C-alpha cells in the first residue's frame, strides 16, 4: 500500500487519478480532496449516496482471554457492554486526561476485537496498546496491511451496498461479515457524515473492484473536502483540530463516552474535569454565523476562545464550525464574535447537530 514517494498511496489511488480527482497530501498519504467539487459531493451524500476511500485509517487487532479486560483498561468507554457483532466509540487518554485519539472498536468474536485508529495516530496508538498490554493475556497485532476501507454513506447507502454485496446489512453500530468476489468483507454500521450507511473493510486487492461496483450501482465518489464539511454539520470531532493531548474529553463534549468507574488510563483526571470543570475553563461548542463569512480553524473568538474547525455549510448555506469558548459563553444561543482575517463576524452558539437529516 506504499508508493515510491515519501507519501503513501491507498489501493484506490489509481481509481482516484483516473476519475480526475484532485489529490493532496494528507496525514502522510496522497488522498483525493475532491472530484466534481466539494459542494456537489457533499449534497450527493445528503441526498443519495457517496463513497469515500478511508483506507488510510489504521486497524489494531486485540486477541486473547484478557482482551476485554485489557481494552477496558485503556479505552474510555465501557468495553464490557460491546456484544459480539457490536461496536463502540471511545477515546484513548493519557494518564493526565489528554486525548491521544478517538476510536471505534468492533467486537468480532468473544475474545477478538478490531479497533480503528485515525491515520495520523496509528503508530502512536499501536505503541500505546503494546505498552499497556503487559500483564494481560492478550496479543496486540497491527492489522493495517490487511484492510482497505470504503465508507458508503447517505440515504441510499444501505440499498446500494446491500445490492452490491448481496447481503442484508447489519444495523447502526453493528457489524457483520459478507463474502464478495471470494473475499471476506467486514461490514460495520458506522460512519462520519451524520447519514446512515456502512463502512466496508476488505482485503486491499479487492478494494478497486468493489469501488467500481459501488459506482456502477449509483454511488458518487466523494473526497476529503466533503467528508470534512459533512462531519462538521454533524458536529463530529476531528483529531488534531477539536481533540488533542492538550484537551480533556469533558471539555471536548465527550463525557458521554467516558466511564470513569471502569478505571481506564486517565480516568482520575477525567473524573476531576467532570467534577470541577476542564482545567482550560473552556468547552467545545458548535456555532453558526448569523451573517456572511466563512470561519476557519485558528480564528480567534473575541473575548476568549478559538475556532478549531470551520467551513461553509453546503446544506445550511451559512458559515459553521466548532470552537472552544469560556464556559460562561457556552450556552446555546449565546452571541459570539469571530475574527476572520481581521473582520469580526457575528455568530451564535448552536445545538448539536448543526444539520439534522429529514425524518
């Protein structure tokens, strides 16, 4: 899955180039940022079905009698609640409560789990898993080279994926297995767009043909640009922007994914932040502009705070984003002023998600 350059390429790289995608460096990879255009791809996902190459994401397999106990020790959520065929979102914390990464973990069998990492954090996460595995009867394996990953998202995603796979798909946050072209496919009812859909983990050699089949069935290829605007409308975090080792999960609004009673690494610091407030005195909030303008990460919030993610929302037709602001300014409806390249733009704290898909 590597190229002859310093940047790596996924098994779908040639498909992106042939489709005329604009390819850019991202987390050490050459990835498509857009094909026809960010707005077109974004709205295709909202109205029908888009597919994303997310093969740059990492995978860690944990196997053994102590697999559940080990993962309970390092993941913030309650791993014991994951049934076989289930999945769970959690964060990986440092001892002082900072966020190393946010993750999805799938339980594939009684003692077999697969954890999906962010691309830029995979090596760091793997080393963290291996460090804390000492003393547990588990094997921690780097499974990255075993998988390519295609996200199928949108109102028509399940119909299209089911049509291609010839398989009844698992429900949201469930996993299942299928066989396609003699290859194993792990199907997970997860995604990063706020739409229904699935993520398909397949052997790298199988990915190009599966990509082609999904396009033939009616899916639209979508790049990182649309993936970013979609996740912001849904108020999903992006590691490195909205999450970091300098921020705790409570201030980031991820307290729901932290179960301190399990004793995970960093749980005492997280419990303190929950009881006393984030040590930064700030909370991550979604916001929308109330006039013209497009916010960007790094913009200052007048009076205190920083925009971590910002964009123009194709679905809403306004500027939106996420920002850390003082707790006193975090209530829904609170007016904000955001400095966009020297021009102050009016905004207000909004509810999550910023975009709600039709019932």
